[in-house]
C-alpha cells in the first residue's frame, strides 16, 4: 500500500483507470435498492469529478466511457434514462464537431473514432427500443422516457451538431421501427392467444377432469404432495385402485398427447372463437398504445396510425381465414364485427380506415343476406301463426302478434347495434327495417281483420251471443299494432313518414271495419228479437191467436243480459278506451235507429201490449246501461231516442186506458236508474 501511495501519479494511465472506476461505480449504483436509471448519486459525481480534475482525465473521454457503459447495461436489459444518454451524447458531440459553448473544444483521433462507433451503437439501441416500445416502456413508464428516446434518435441522426436532420429521414426511420413493432406485437399476442387456448383446452378436456377427480379422491391433501408422499400414498392403495388410477393416467397422457393432433382439426366454431379472442387482444393492445404511448408520438401521429393499420392488416389475414370456413347459414360471426366496429368507429384515426373499410366490405353482404332471410322467416311465421292461431290472450295481443313484434324489434335492435359506419348504407338498412316492419304489420292487421269477420260470422245470431275472449284479443292486436308501428315504422325523412302514415291509416280503417261488424252483429241480434215480437202486430192471424196467451219477459231479459255481458267483456278485456267508446256510441245509435225505424213502420198500428212491454224494457235498460258505460248525453238523448220515447209513452197511455195497466212496466223516468228492474 505504501508503494501505491508513494508512487508517481504521472506514471499511471489514468484514463484507463478512470474507466474502471467509473464502470465499477455504475455497477454499484445500478445494484442499489432505488431505481437510478443510470444516474450517479451526488457523492459519486463529486468523487469522479475530483478524480478527473486531479489526474487530467479528459471530459470527452469520460463521457465516451460513460456512454459505452450505459449502452452495455442497456443491452443487458437495464433501464437507462434516455435524457442521461442525451446529455452525455451532446457533450461528446460538441467536442467532436468543435462547437463547444465556451469555444474551447478539442478531440483526439481515437475519441472521434470511438464516438462514431458509439453513435452507431446508440442508434441501433434506440431503434430497438422504439421497435419494442411496448416492452421497453411498459404503460408509458418511465414517464416521458419514450418521448426523450425519440428526441435522442433525432439528435443521433444529425450529421453534425448544427445542421438539423431532414424530417423525412427521421420519419422514415421511425416508420420502419413501427412497422417492425407491428409485426413483433402481433406475433406476441398471437403466441399468447395460442398458449391461452391450449391451456383452456387442456383444463376443459374430460379426461383431465376425470383424472383430477380421481387424484382428489385418492390423495386428499390441502398442499401439493412431494414425490415421497405421493409414492407412500400410492402404496396404501389397493391393487384395483392402482389399476384404475394407472389406467386413468395412461388415458390422460394419451389424450393430452393427442391434443396437438386434435388441435389441427379446428372446427369453424372453434376457429371463430379464437379469432374473437384474438380481436379482444388486438383491441386491448391498440387501446394501450393510445392511452400510454400516443403522447410520445404526438409529432408523428400519422405514423402511429400507419402502425395501427399495419397491425390490423396482420390480424385481417387470420380474420379472413376464419370467416372463409364459416357456414353460409351461420350468423355467429356478427359479434366479431360488433366488437371491432365499436372500437374502430370511436377512434378518430382508424374510423373508415383501410381495415375498417375491409371489415365493412366483408360484412355488408352478410348483413343484407341476414335481413333477407329474416324477412322471409317473419313473413312465413305470420302466415303459419294466423292459420293456427287460437287467439288466446298473450300479453298485449295474441301469440302471433307478440312473436311478430318481438322479432321486428329484435331485428331492428340488432341492426341498430351494428352502428354501421358508412352513412349511406346505414340509412339504407334503417329504411329497409322500417319499410319491412310496416309491410309485416300490414299483413298481420289484414289477417286479423279477416279472422275477426270470420269469427263473428260463425257466432250466434240470437240473444245467447256472448263476446268471446278471442274477439277482444283481435281488438287488442289492433291496439298493439298501432302502438308498435309508432316505434317500428317511424321515420324522420319526409317520404318515409308517409309510409308510417299509411300503416296508421290501415289500422284505423281496420278498426273502423271491426267496429262496424260488431255493431252490425248487435243490430242483427236486435232484428231477430224484433222479428219475434212482430208476430204480435195488429191485424195478423197470429196476433189474434197470441192474444189468448200471457207471454213473459224472457225475450227482453235475454237481450238485456246479452248487451250487459257484451259491454262488461269489452270494457274489461279491450285495452283501448277510445275504441270502446267509439263502439258503444255506434252501437247505441244503430240499435236506437233500428227501434225507431221499426216503430215508424207501425205508425198506423197500435202496438200489442206484449210488444210494448218488451220495447219499454229494452229501451229503458239500453239507455241506462250505455249511460253507465260513459256514452255522452248528446248521443243518448238523440232525436231518434226522443222519437222512440214519445211513441212508447203514447202507446203506454193508450194501453193503460184499454187494458187497465202495464203490470208495473212504464216509460216513466226512463232516463234514471230503475232499481226495481234489476
């Protein structure tokens, strides 16, 4: 030690010794528990500065050695701050190019040669880091490091310290790096997806599950057993257990050994599933790039867009291969389109880009064909459903109508959820959905109208007629069709609005016809009743014979019961109040007109007492019942009602004088509730 202390410092090669000291200091610093990114501590910097000052170590030599050591550590995978590399490189470049701020810059020949070597080495490392930016700067960490790396690359590409490098040259280098990055990133996620898929297949294999159950039963342990414990446990098993387990394990090895061969025979469904999973990984990578690295590439955003398109183009090859083997009758690939399109349409740079347009070109024919088949299927379901329809109430309508509206809404929701990016084709799809819905609803309405007419024609014409639940269901189908058409057929553009108006007009016309048919049915029932009591007309042979009998009020009571039952059923079962009120108004008016016409035809005849009693009972009950159902007074107290009431009042007065009374039946207070007649 004394010899070293007393030795002449000038006899040592301090430049070489300093490199050793600096390298060892850097190793010590990088082994510190705190992340230093290659920066020396203040104390270390002081010692190294003192060494250089005392022993005349050149600053350029010092930083060249520092750069070499940092690049060597970077090659080994250590994270080095690009700002630190930038500082040292700029210092050396100022010496080499003779552009020191203080005007005192010298450089040795070996230093200049070493600088060029380190410069090329630094360029290669920087390009490697940019190519592997997702792995060298994970999640954008260290913060600002990637941006500093790009800035340093631009500095390294400069010919000298003054002349800036052309932007096209920098752009070309970065473009090349990002193209390689796209290939690297896609290769890694493809490999990851394959490994993940093989693991999933292995764990889902039935033989593996069986072997796991056997091992759980034979070796019930909470912790993984060692080899000696496993041998001991197996030694306690019976011979039959040995045979069972060994056979199962042999089967497992055989099955798992064949997994690779079986994996080659990939089914279309499995291929599509893998493609969708790969698409999720692709989207995740692009989202991470945008979130963590886009800011660093802000000056070269177009290059990042090219990088993303290159990345997606590689995925497009696998996607096209998966879609080609799908069955033409399979629609399982639409989730793949929705997954990719939902991501691409929200990205400003990728929306309607090369891959996005390629995706649209692939799926546009599929969407059109799917809509065609669904239209044909829905039309057939309407035909079959209406032919075998029982008209049992289902929710707001019948089984056929509910199925129709559900299918139309589901189809429109599906098309809407596609969020087709091309405006023209999206508008075409929307228009077609609305027009198709209008056509299908029109078909359903017409068939319901025909079924309603047929149902009424087959029903009774007498007072035993009762409105069935099927008739009310048909009314409700019309109500539901009107409500659904507002959602399914509504358009925003002028021409298509007319289409929606047409279906509304059709529904209103159909409801109007159904109400008229229903009113006509009640008119027929009343006509049949009036035909019965017409046999008591004055001057007929039958009237003379019937004058000796005492007929009861069963005919009137049967008619009143029929009317009341029909009113209650309609009020309870039909969902649209407006239609009920319209029906009751027309029903009351038509039947009252019929009574008035019947009495007018017998203006010169006096009514038989039995006819009078029947008519008084019917008119009084009809007036009261329809008033209770909400028919307006303006409709109830019509001119025809006044005519009928006056005629019956007059006939009642005449009959009272001749016959000596009406047996408690009177037109008096016919506009009030008659509790005695209930």
